[in-house]
């Protein structure tokens, strides 16, 4: 059976969970990976209840042994078709007052984790081909006051993904990067920034399903017309 790995999965109405559900509908056994067992179990249970196939795996994206174990488990299940790196944290803080630990943690989640995940995916796809997709943000392209750690980490991840795309294309491995420019209308923004959620309104936020469409589009692209990067935003986003 062909498999998919999505790391960075949280609540059901979040991008990671919705990616899992969409790729399960592509007849893939999805490995639902993240740091919170209860959330992962809920997503996997929902997939199975609707006729899909999924396994919940607790894995820290910055832990080399945990990432390797995740990919080994997937290899035992079948041939890896798509691997999606959705881990990240939009850490805020003034550069002049930021601790080394804060900056390092941001780098670990975006860059180190992206490297560990990509390396394992490449090794499994080297003889079969496949698709590796990374979640980016507007921060991948520009620095913004108050987001120095996040900006630099996301920019580093984008550069890593681009290097991977150029290196691995000859092996039929399609590496893509999705720039999400704006807030996604999901559980996270409702819980963490309710005032901002109310300010944006439905029209000002990205619909999760529309974002997931972009990942599916990249996954289904033929080798004769691959895209490395696609950006997605609402019609009223100021960019």
C-alpha cells in the first residue's frame, strides 16, 4: 500500500489534520505525526471512521531518532508516496531582547526539523520517486519587525527546500513549498487570537480546504510540469 506522512498535526480543524484527511482520500495510508497523542488519535480515528487508513505516531520533528523511527514505521507499511512537513511556530519577540534559546528553538523546528524530515524522505523515495512538500509563510520571503526568529527560520527552510528540489528532481522526487500568506480559519486562531479572528472575519481568512487544495495540486502534477512554489492568500489580502 502507498503511504503518506504528515508531521505537524494538531486539532481536527487545523491544516495538518485536514492534510491527513485529504490524502487518506487518495487511497494512501496516512501516518499522522505530531507531539500530542490525543489530538493525533482523534485525527486517525476520524479517518478510519470514514473508510480511510491511518496510524497516529507521536514524534518530535527536531528529534533525529524519532523522525527516523517514523519513517521506518512508514516503510514497513508500504511505499512512501508523499511526505509533508507542516511543523512550525510563529514565535514573536524583539531581536534585541530575544534569548538564544528562543531563536534556537525557532531554527530547530523550521530548519533542522525540515532537514531531518527531508533527508529521510529522500532516502525512501530515491528508487521510487515521490513528493515532498513544505509549509511556508509570507515570513519565508520577507522580514517583519517582531518576527526575526520566525522570519529567518522560515527563509532558511525555503532555501533548504529549493536546494532539495534542484538536487532531487533527477530522481523523480518532486519537492514543493507552499507559501501561506494570511491567517487560516481554523481552531488555532480562534483559541489563541480570538480578537484577531473577529477582526479578520470569514472573508479575511483562508479557508482550510482551499489551502489543502494547493498541496493536492502539487502532489498530482505530472513530471512534465512541476511547480516548486505556490502561494495562497485571500482575494483581499494586502501583499
